[in-house]
């Protein structure tokens, strides 16, 4: 099978998913938006507009002739075509009637943002049962209710309350919290990531985590899948689906229903039935899913798993020019179940011309100070990556522009010229290291105690080399890389 044939089969498979037209609509009917920005529906439609959605947009409004610059229609029957998707942000009591009208029009996909259903108990349970019957009668598959829907940056489609300020990326998310779809945009951008497609499933009326897994497993833009779980409804199908995906893509999950407090919060949030932590730990292990301990760790793991090759072993070589950060990184790697191997005698011999006599050529390799930064970003890491004992490389990045600016002004350059020249030098050094990293099929991660927005680090992030603001986070991410390599080997072996 050629690569082109493989892509065609993949696209055919994903188009069969009930989520395909929800994530990739060519036209949408929007209920609940107006020209009043105090309205949640208005904010959501504005997000669609700001990202530059290229399909047809049909606001439904009984009075307004135009909504946010789009021609509005008094009712769904007045539309000139059958939209691919209806987005509904309306009072709970009329949602079922609107779905009925959408069904009669011929719409077969919907996002129901409105809450007040099963998650509130009482009459809300009855309203959700009625909504389910109405959707089933017309064959409508819907996200929600009580959700924030979908964000597909590759399709320029973001019908959520917060404008998307991250580039299209490789992290596919299925979440039982809408906030982690919308409020994480900026976080991903700062860390050099972005969503491929993110789903908020809410109360999971007739689309659930299993459906999302199936979609993301075949999504060509998704390299790693992240799950935020409060409770699972189809445990068997979940395990089976995850196990079929793991040989091809890593899956990372955060489960929050294991404690009594977590169970109570999950039920009041989406009506999810959580279970004991030990039970879910077993389900995730059986599925081949890597478990994260926090939301930060969830995306830390996705960052490494989606951008780095699989390591062939547990050996981490650490390169630093400061003893404390090197020792801390080594300790963190040990706690993450990784090994700090000795370098081969041949590598040690080759390294000696590049390191000062005050340096340590043990692992960690602590240079203490070096005058030629090209040594640090090319010759030394090249030798380390060539060493047969190096499965992964972890670097401590300390490259503030002030170092170079201070040197340049000391040689007579003006402050303005020093800033300009320092930026060019940093760009050149970053390009050198990126070129080196691209030549090796081994994971390379960095860490720093300075800002992730410093020019050198930003270059790394933009190229897909993760740099963590803590060596412990970097080490745990490397542990996840090793864990997935082992899980994949096991899954491939049957």
C-alpha cells in the first residue's frame, strides 16, 4: 500500500465518524447569538468569526436581521440549505423543541451547549431523557448537552467562548470539562503546542469518550491523544478502542473521580458516574494508556510524546554548564525510573578537547563554563548523541541575550547594535542546534529556570523541541516517552 492510499483510507474512515461533520462542518446554524456581547452565544459566534471559519454561517434570531455581520434568519425553516451542524445556546426548556425543528429540516449533527439537564438532577433528568428521544427520532448525533463543543484549529472552526490564540497543533483532546478545551489555548501556545481537534463531551447524550477516541485515533492531524476523564460509561468499548489505537498513537489520561471529593464534583459537573481510583488505574493500564497525575503533567507528557521519537532504552545523558541543575535533573530522572548511564571511554576521549579542565565528563556532563557556544550546541551534544549508551538527551538551557550583549558592548559596540547582533547570534546558535537535533532519531528535551519566552528557548519550542521550566517535569516527560515505547512494544506483540 502506498502512502497516498493509506491517507485515502484514513480519511474515508474518519468521515464515517459521527464527529466528522461536527468537527469539520461546511455550514452551521447558530442558535442563541445576538448583537449583545453579554450573551454567551454571541461570544461563541464571535470566536467562530475571529478564527476565520470559511463555511456558511446562519444565525437564527427572531428579531435581528444581522448578527455580528452575518445575515440572520427568523427560523430554521427559512434557511437556504440544510446546514451540516446546529450549535445551540438556548434556555434548557426549549432545547428539545429546537432539536425537533432541526431534525425536520434535515440536520443530523448538533452541539448543545445549554446546561440544566442530568447534571442538576430532578427535572433535569427528565429533560435530558426527552432530548435523547427527540435526537434518536431524527437520527441526530450531538455533543452535550452541557458542553462547549469542539475546537478544530486546522479547519479554522472554534465555536467556544474564548478566542483561539494557538496555532494548529498535534494534540487531540477529549474532555468531560469544557474549560480544558477553551482555557488551555494560550497555555498550549506558550509551550509550542496546539490542538489538532478538541472535544468537550459534556453529559454525553449520544456521543461519548469512546466516539472521540475513535475519531482522534484516525485523525491525520493528531499525533497524541489527551483525555480528561470524570467517569466512563462504556468501559469495555473504551478499553478495546484504546488498545487498537496505542500501537499507532500514544494516549495520556487524567482521571479525577478517584476520591470522594472528585466523585461528588464529577457527578455535579456532568452527571458522570466515577469509580474507585484503583479501578480506573487498572482500566487505564489494561488500555495501554499513560496516566497523568495533574493537568500540567497531562500536557507535559503530550508535548514530548507528540514531538519526539520513541527512545530505544531508559538511558538519559544530561548536558549542563551548572552543577546544581545537573544534579537535580539526574535525581529527577532516577525518580522517574530512568537510568543515568556512563559514557563510553571513546566518547570521553573525544569530549576532552571541548571541555575545560574544571568540567566533569561524567554523566551529567557539567561544563561549568565554556567560551565557544558552538561547542555547547553542536560538537558536545553531537558526541553525546552518537554514544551508544545515550537513549535520550536532556539539556539545561541558559542562553539569556544579556550574556552576548555584555560581551559586545565590552568590545565597543553601541547598546543598540549589541542588542541587534546578539539576536542574530542567538538565532544562529538555535539554528545550529536544531539542525543537529534533526539529524538524530533520539528524544531531545530541555529545561531552564528562565522564561520560556527568551529568544533561544522560543526557537526550540517553535521547532518542536520541548523545554520545561523544571527538570522534574522534563524527567517525568522522558519517563512517559519510555513508558509508551514499552507499551507499544507490548501492544505490537499482541
